[in-house]
C-alpha cells in the first residue's frame, strides 16, 4: 500500500467520520496516482503519503461529519484542483451525483484520469463558478455545494450560493476563520438567501480547520453572481 490504512482509519475516527474498507482501497490508489501524476503536473506540494492522508484525505472527509452525501444527493465542488474535497468524498460516497469544477483544465485532466482508474463517475467541468451560477442547467440545482480554501468567505459565498437549491446546503471548508472574515461572510450568505446553521472548528494534525454549514432558505437574487471583477473589487 502507498498509504497507512491504520493512520487513515484512526485519523478519520478522531474527527468522528467512519469510512469503509472499499474507501480505504480507493484512497490508497488515489494517493499512488497523485504522487506519480504530480511529477509532471503540479497538483499539490503535499506528496508524502502520511501528509496526503492527513492534509488532503482526512481534511476532505471531515465534511461527512456535517453533511450527508449518498444516493440521490447532488453535490458540487468548486475549485476542486486535484479533487479535494470532491473526488475524495466520491471515494467515500460513490453513489452521490458529483460535479467537480475548476477553471484549470490540466488539473481536471488528472481528475478525469483518476475517476477512470477508480471506476467512479462524476461530471467534471472546466468552468468558472460565476458562469455556472448564471447557467440555468446548474443554477439552484445542487443539494450541497462545497469548496476548500478557494477565496474569502464573502466572495466564495457569491460564487457558490447561486448554485445551491432552496433547502440545500452551502458547506465551505476553510482554515482558521478570522472574526472579520466570518462576519462579512455570514452577511453575504444572508444576502444571497442563506441561513447559517453550523459554524464549527476542528483540529486536524495540529492545524485548525473550519466548516460553515448554511441552508438556502430563499432563492438567490437574480443579479448574483456578478462577474469576477465585480466580486473581487466590490465583495459583498
């Protein structure tokens, strides 16, 4: 094996997440493919097996402590990069309907290759989130939308909340969430039709991780999302 199954299982247990042996096997293959592929395409600076387990796999699987995935659940991962957290979550819940989104196609080439090797199915899209948010095929169609360390929470909310259907969940994954970012982010979520349900901090391998879970309680106003320049220059 490329990774330590014992480390993976114990680290998951430490954060209150249980995974199957099949998931462990998929993640072991994932790690091997990631390490090899990373030699030609820069997907991650984290390349040691134990670090991949803790900083990519367990960090991604933390979402399952707060959000239910599985058959009939459609989720989007915005800015998936090398598949974090979206492809990792699919390893644990392969019957979910996953849409993995990034603007950098060479990273998504790895994700497509990975899914083929693992025998998993997902829609992999080279696109910007604000484009999807204005596309009727995707706008307000997802049960869950997540993103890991993509942008400030107020900006990230405008990218993601338009994709969440009413009664669905926006569940961004952050590092340490400072008070000012939290306040701006929660205000943006409210303006976009959401209500914060959970605001949780968890320690993984000595590092603070933060997950916000917000329910979409009303439709996002049609003027959102704005274009990228407006979101950056005049964030909510």
